[in-house]
């Protein structure tokens, strides 16, 4: 009876009709239509997300880093198994963007036409969105230091996420990240983690560590191993608090053959490793845990992983006369992801050049905020294997100052605002790889830059 009333709620139906008209109208005009259809829906019917018919499975993905990659990966994996999926991958991860995705998931008569909905949800909106869409699963990737002007301190973000009132949703959490692992203790949960690996230290390696003390008693935490920032396995000697045990534990990581060994209960599985960077392995583990909780078999998950490359806007690679040219997204304004990319590059074998194309201008084109550059570990780029660094874009001089402070020899640096002009100065001799680090907002420019790198290498080699 309740559902019949919902379906007949005229205000809701009117809002959906308008939302669909706006969506198809904008698409006809060649616009992306990620935000406005949902804006109309919610403005006309504030409870729009509660009324809309839900798919059999609704997955929300939130957290500081990795939510876009994880949500996209989940969508791709589900599609690879033959399921129909709606998502908000084309844009906005706020309530309005999510309302647009939900509009697309139903017919005009409010009948759901997909098997699953996968929603990337901004941390600030998770407490609003997750209950309204009746999430079955909520992935919280991590709570780490983010853009200072948007998210201040991780405790502030954790406080927002702690307000998610969705008691039946199963949480999929990273046991190696304590700030998110302890959230919403009343909810059912599954943890994933990566076991100690060769090379893991016991001292946080980054300039930034936002979780040095026990959140329960305030004593200094002890790391059994740590990978980056405060991500690792930790315990408190005073009160006994420790990182939770992980149901999904990656044991061996074979980057060379792109395989990872995963332990779940008594069983051990070997899966394709989509990418060998530790942050992408965490994303993959989160996706695998969700799919398994949904009831997919490991054979089915494995086959889907084999068929699914990582989203291209995050990672792209071409070979030019034996030189690997890799385009990687590094969220500028956000010190940890950039530091992690720096760390990843320095660990790769062979002689490398790095091109920094990290613009951190916000929507109002402000150029006042450079604090993130001093939280970022440019010291990782002061490595013998990195033979040249090209600092480009509006921040090129700031990058250069920071690189010099990190001890990078001046003769390794090229500093030019025009990235195509900077690429012309690439030293190609003996180079084995070139890494182009771009921001989400500069992806289209990075495609042009990749083409320029190809031409320079082809001309020189
Ligand atoms: Zn303690």
C-alpha cells in the first residue's frame, strides 16, 4: 500500500517528469546533464530520493581518496557480469548529481530498469544521500588529509561520516586506515586490508600523519607496518585498541605478473591485479569485497576483473620506441594522493622523467592557496632514478621552489608555464619512462601533452 501511495505521489511524479525532460533536453543539446536534472528533481520534490524506486542493490562509495576509481570499477565489474547498472560517473557526486543518476535508473512510471545502482557520494553529502537511497552497501575508502579549504582536517570529515544514519547498510571498510575503520560501530561491516609486505616500514614515511595518537586513549600509536600517511596496521600499547582483523586480506602482491593472492576465511584466491600501486590495490579489494557480499562467486569476480581495465582518465600508458609514457591523475590541492604518486614513480625501475601538470585553481580561479604543496612529499622526487622534472602550468614556480627545498638539483629542473613548450626540453637520452601527472580538470590538456611527448620522443630517438 505504501509503495502504491509512493508511486502515486503527484509531486514526486511531476518532479521526475521535469527531471527527465531536462535530462533529455540537455543531452539533445550535447550537454553532460549530470547536475541540473537532479537539481530540478530535488527542488521540486525535496524527498525525491526517498520516493524513487530503488534497484535490487544500491551501493554508495564515499571517503577521501579512491571513491571515483572504486565506484567506476564496481560499475564496470557489475556490467562485465551482465548486470545493468546506473551510476553518477559522468559528474556530480552531490545530492543533485545522485538524483540525476537515480532519475536515469527508473522509467517514467517509476519502475526501476537496472539491476544495481552504484553512487559515488561526496563525504559531505553521505549523511543525506545514503539513508534516502536506502543503501545496501556503503564503501568508505578512507579518511585522509584532503584539500584544506574544502575538508579542513580528517576529524571534521570523519565527524560528517559518523552522522550516516543507515543502520541496515553493510559497511565495506579499509582495516588499514583507522579513522574510517572505527566509524559507525553499530553497522554490520566487512574489512579488507593488505598484509605486511617487504619494504613496509614502522614509521610513517610522509610529512603528513593525521593519526599519530590513539583515538580512544590518546597514547602514541605503534605501527606494526605503515604504507603511507597513517595507513597500515597499528595498535595502542596503553588501551589495546588495534586495527581490525580483515576478512579480505591481500597476502602476496605480484606486480610483475599483475596477480594478487587474496585470503578469505580458509580459502585463498589468485586474482588479476588491475594496477600495482598500493592505493589502486585497496580500491580493487573494496570492489571485490562488495561483489562477494552481493553473492557473486569468486570465479565470476575473477572473470569480470580480467575483462575490466582501470578507467582511462586516471591512468593511461603508451609505448614510444621502447619508452613507457604514463599519464597519471594526481589530485592537486590534495597532498597525499600527489605524494603517493611521487612515491610510486620513484619505486619504478629505470631512468625516468616526470612532468608536473598540476593546476590547483579552484572554480573562482583563486591562486592564493599553496599550503598543499608544503604538505606534499616532493622529497620523494629527489631520487637518482629521476633524471629530469618539468614543472609546468600556473603553479610551475611554486613547484620549482618546493623541489629546490626538497634538494632536487637545479640542473634537473625545467620550469615553464606552457607545458607543451616545457615538453620540447625533454632529455630523451637513456630515458626508460616518462610520467605525466595531471589533475582531473586538466585531463583534456594531458591528452594533447601525451601526443606532444610522443612526437618529441619519436623525433629524438
Ligand atoms: Zn589507546
